[in-house]
C-alpha cells in the first residue's frame, strides 16, 4: 500500500516550501517541518488536544482511531496512527509530570489575566506583567517592588490555617442543640431547628452548608468553648479581592469613595511592623490645592490591639504588657512622622465591664493627670513630638474616689492638656456600665493642639448625633471615637455612624475598636471586630483595619478640607439651632405635650 498524505495537512498549511514552513490553521503559528512532521504533531497534541476534523476525524483515543483505521475512505494510515500514538503517549506523560509538579507559590500573589494569555496581574499593586515561558519576570517584580513579601506555597498556607483553627475538638455530647437559622427556600424566614450533636459539629466547621446558614445559637454550656465558634472573616477586602480588577475598583468606590489613595511608607517600616505582628494600613485623603490658604497636612494613627495576656494576669503585670505593646506601635508611628496617636477605649485593662464584678477589676482605675499610664505616655509624647490620646478608667481621688471613663489628652510637649469624660453610658442587655462609673461632667471640650483642634466622643456617645454636633459647634476638626464593640447588632452601625457624623458636621472622624475575644472566669466578651477606620468631611473613608488582628491605621490629610466641606454643603447655615433650642426646652419640661395633629 502506498503511503498516503498525513492527516496533519488537514490542519496545517504549507507557507513556504523552500524554507519548509507550515502554519497551523487554528492558532496561525508558524513551524519548521524540514524532513519530518514531528514538530507539527507535537504542537497539535500539546496545544490543540481536542481538535476534530470532520470526515477525517482525528481524535486521540483508541475508539476513534480504531474507527478511522477500519474506514476505507479514511486518509489515516497505520503508520500515521502509530506515530501519532507514540507522540501522544510521550506528550501525555510530560503533561502528567507537569501536573504533578509543585505549583509555584508565586501564583498565590499573581493571577493570570486570562486562560490563554501570558500576562499576570500582581494582586498587591495590580500591575500587569508578561511572563512568557518562565516566571523570572514575576520574581524580579516581587523582589524589586515588594521585597517584604514572603512566598508561601499552598502546603504552608494550609498548615498555617490549620494551626490558626482550634485544636482537635472534643465530640459534642449526644444531645440536641437549638439553632436559629435562615431557610433560603422559605423566602428567608428564620426558624428554629433541633440538631443532634454530631450534625451541629459539622455545621460549626468552616464549611458552607447549603441548606442551613447559622445565625445564632441558643445558650448552651458546651458552646461556651472557643472551639465551637465559627471562624471570623478577617477582612471585607478578602472578599473584594476575589473579583476582577475592574469590579474591585467599582466596589471600593461605592464602599469608600474616590478621594483617597494608599500612602506609601518605607519598606523598612513594613518589615518592622510585620516582625511585631501588627497589620499596617496607610492612606491619604486627596484634596484640591487652595489659592489663599497653605495646606495644613497632618498624620494621625489609631491603634487596635488584643490583650497580650490572659485576663487572669495580675494587674501590674497586665498593665506593663499592654504598655509595652502600645509603645511598639507609637515608636512605629513616630518613624513615619505621625502627629496625633489615639488608643482604644479603656486600653490599659481587659473590658471587664461585661462581668458585672467589681474586684479585682476596679483596681485598674488610676488618676488621669498623674497615674502610671499618663506618666508613661508623657515621656513618649515628648520624645516623639506627638499628641497622644489615652482613654483610661479614671480614679478621681480628690472627689470620694469616683470612677470615670475618661480620655486624657497629652500634648506633643509631654504635658497633660486636659481630659474628657464619657457623656453617654451604655445600658443595653447584658451589662450596665453605670455599675462602674457615672455619666461625664466635662461637657464637649475641644483641645487646641499644634496639629489642629481635636475632641473625643467616647464609645456609646457615637449613637447620639447631638453629641457629635456639639463637638463640631465648639470647633473640632478631628473627633476620635475610641470604643469597645462586639456583636452583629453593633457591627451593622459601626460603619455608618462615624461616617455620617463626619459628613453632617464637616470634620474628620476616627473610629477605633478593640479586637479579639476576652475570656473571664464566668464570662467571655467578643468577638470584638476591630475594623478601625477614618472618615473625611466629604464622606470618603479609609478601608477598615482587620476584624481579627492587631493593627495600626495611619492616615494623612489636609485640615483645610473641613472648611471646604462646610462651604459646599452649608449645613451650618441650614440647621436652625434656634428652632431646636426652643423645641428642646419644651421637651425637657414634665408637662410637655407631643405636637400631634388629630382630626
């Protein structure tokens, strides 16, 4: 039998007979075939393994080859089939080896732009890079632009995730648990169902259960263990990063606004922060230059931390450990020229208010002007030329040892500029803060510093719009809101209230929260969801810090933005203080009658 023309020429076209060049009709790529066509076969099997040629179908599985071999009209010869089978086996073996090859940890940092492209996108800076047949270009980019990034392969990441999860769980007892769930098939109606212990264990694993979504769990002694809590989402941006670049930009614009950008810090600082186990985020609010006034640029820093030691640690030892942790953060802030540094509410102690117990917890209270915490921070403020806001539990020894929830303001010269006591006290279900201290008696003071006029709206005062407004009326340009917040109900409000206050009053706000879960002998309080953020007067805000990690948020902005926001919105000219002053005077009287018009 005479040798027939290879079926490959159904796919390739001779481009140049002199130079022996053939072009693939599928991808238009040129190949040299010279004395044999093995080069063309390799290309076809490697790049187009699923190619079919109707009438003369070539599909490399035994059944199809047998069909064509038995078909007298087929152009495929026995020799062709044997050659192609050999080539295919060789290529498939190469593919098998390639599949078993360990995936480069680079692809945890880069994503391929599209399936067939040789362009990768850096997840950190969003830059597009060509990588051709090797990833050398990606390695160079990482080394040059992100020298502090540590490459970890999937095996390492999985090990870390397993370590971060709770250790082996003891099996739940053979009892039922009431679980409050959302039933998607019933128009999102909430129902209570009973689950056996084994089913409940699987439900609490970090696995999506399609039919039942846990919302809350009835109180049960076995669920007090941290082992049975669901993993917390570290960061909303972890979800956003799963979108393509264009969608990421649109989502961030809707969530945060457009007038901000990442503030670049020295790589040495980034590495130092990493070694100290802090998350570091830095942003800059953008503002247009003015013709008359010079910019009043400042940098502020906000700190959120977990307790470094168990709540049962002796008070002096605990306070020292917390001081040391804060000192690390303040030193970092000083290296990037931060002007104002604010700590979280009652930062020198566990948040013991949830226990309802007095001792030993009341021993954390200390004098505002001369206590150990203030003396400690005065040295740092002077050393680093930094204003420091220190929200502590104050013991007023001159007035019958009264206890207050107080923010002490230490100026950049190391002097106590003043203090403000919390105006509004939480009385929500679970615990009552008035068990420990009274409502504040300091009004709405604004502190004139070398870096602008600042005020502190402590914790629960965030829920009261008039509290914010009075700080603004008294001239505040930045209002800090140090807090201790936990729970889904609170988190719904967290991202709204401080942001609204900034827009309504034309000043900057900085909302600061704790992070973690604090365990006490009879109670535990959490999850404290962190998420510290800053808002500009125009409503633009920074992304929040982590919901699960210690973090430092650094923000740079121009205080002149306050006046520009007032000029744009004109809220100060439309708020009608006289109208509301008269109305409030009437409401405050016992014989007040609501203004209701009836038929």
